[in-house]
């Protein structure tokens, strides 16, 4: 496998950023949102961790400028609380 070849992952309704390098977060989140929306997910959850909130703010800046994201908020406590963000694509079934 070539080092520059992208790694293919199954897209689910949860993206955990703990294993993503900080320099790659924006690209990974943008690609994930596009793919999740194309697959028809109504909601997704992005786990960014609690820490100092740097990654949380980076994720939310991306969400704020993504046209097909209708709203986002902290996940419920049992789903990560302020260490994760729930994203609504506005798709109703």
C-alpha cells in the first residue's frame, strides 16, 4: 500500500476524531460530512473529545459553513456530552 494512498473507511453515523492528526481534521470532517449526507443519514455524531475545546471549535466552524447542515449541538450526556457534536442534515423520513 502506498503511503499517500487514502485509507478507505466505512461511513457510519459516528465519526471519532481521536485517531485523526490535527492537521488532517478539517479535510476528514469535510469529506465525512459529504459522504454521510450523500448516503442519506439524517443525523451524525462527531466525537472530537473534551480537552481544551480546540478541535470542537474547528469542527463547529466547518459545520457552520456547510450548506446542508441545518443545525448542530452538544451530544446528549450519554452520547459524549460536550465531547461530541450531533449534526442534523435536515432530512426527514
